[in-house]
């Protein structure tokens, strides 16, 4: 399998992110999930085959599942050749669109994005555990003493962070909320985040999967809050196998963990070109993405 790390379509480019390429369809957008992978805020030179398809199809799965909890921006996921042909015809394109869009692209509504990453943590892990060990806080908020790594929270925590072009993942402060004019919106974001997380966490747990934490993004369409971007994918969430879960130690995560581990041990210090990812690490990462999709969605 070859990784799709670049796209070039006969459509206006709306935005190119670390992983997704977004094209302008007029009143709508075409979101293409590539096989690019980022770690430590760097895009690595090696792609992960099938990763983009997992991201796209898992998002489509969760958008459909959670639509009764909160509306979302999904219009149609391009799942077959007929859907691809309809898109080309609708856009008046003379040449057919590339087949690699099948399974890795979706048409979505345009929304006014809210510049906040809405993180919900059901378990004490990752950066939250690191902060707790050092300061006894999570996202700057005091926590009970004696908590252990990977322990389930009494209640899921809403820990929103910044999202902008110049910085990423900094805990949202009162000054940020005021600057973004979100004083009357934060409680709505928290309520929506908690509702979607708790629905998804319960659904996954019934299938033997723990969603330890996840991030959501939201936007406005005609004054209505909607769920946008991606939905509960291995790029935005920490998935654990329930049968292997044990408090007091790190858990094996079904996400880009093999890449993170390899990068940490590679000797790369964050400056200069990122080294190529070894084939065995690429294969292990592809396996994790496709496995967690199969567990949750129940399909290949």
C-alpha cells in the first residue's frame, strides 16, 4: 500500500493542514484526509498507509452516531466511485477526480469555527498526568491528592485549550475567553463536549474500548452550534483496550504511539529535518489505526 501524502485537485484550495487538505466547493467544503502524520507539532516525512481512510471513515461513523446528541457538518462521505462521479459532475469538472478520494474524503457544510479545542478527559493520562504529578493540578485546576496514572476521573473533566495559527494546546485562560468573546459560549461548549464524550465513551465501552480522552471542535451555522472537523479518531483520541486496562501504569494506546515512541528514541532533538520513519514503525501504526476502527465500527 502506498501512502497518500499530497493532493492536487482542480478545485480551489481552502486550507492545507497538518493532515487534511480542504477544498472550496462554494457553499460547502471537500475535506480530504491524507496519510500524513504529525508528532510534536511536526509533519513527518513518511506517511502511514490507510491512516487517512481510517480518519475519514471513523469521523463519518461518529458524526452519524452522535447526530442525535448534536448536529454536525457532515453532508456526505465519498465512499464509492458513483459518489466521486457525482461530485465531479456537480462541480462541472471535465476530468474525473482521482480515485484516492474514495474513502478518505467528505463533503461538509461551511461553519464559523470557534477557536477552541474542547478536550474532555475521562482518565488521568498523558499531559494531564504529567501536570498532576508536578503540580497536583489538571489544566491549572486543583485535583484530589493520591490519584494514580490512568485512573478514571470521578467525572470527566472539560479542559479546553487554545487553537490558533501561532500557538497550540495551551490551557484556555479567563483572558483568552474574554479576548475571544466566549463568555456566554463556554458553558455551551462544555455541555456539548460532555454530552458527545459520554455517549461515545459508553458506546465504545460496550465494545471493549475505553476512550480515555478526546478533543472536539465546534462551529456556528445560522446561530446553531454544530460539531465540526473530526470525530473521535485515533488522531484526536486516546483509545485503550478495556481487558488490558490497569490503574497505576501507562496504557497501550491505539493511535500514533509507535511513531511517538520511535521519535523519542531516535535521538532527534526537534531541530533539523525529521528522520524517515522505519517501515516496521509505519506498519505497526497502520495496524493500530485499522484495528481500532474495526473494533469500534465493526467493519473493515
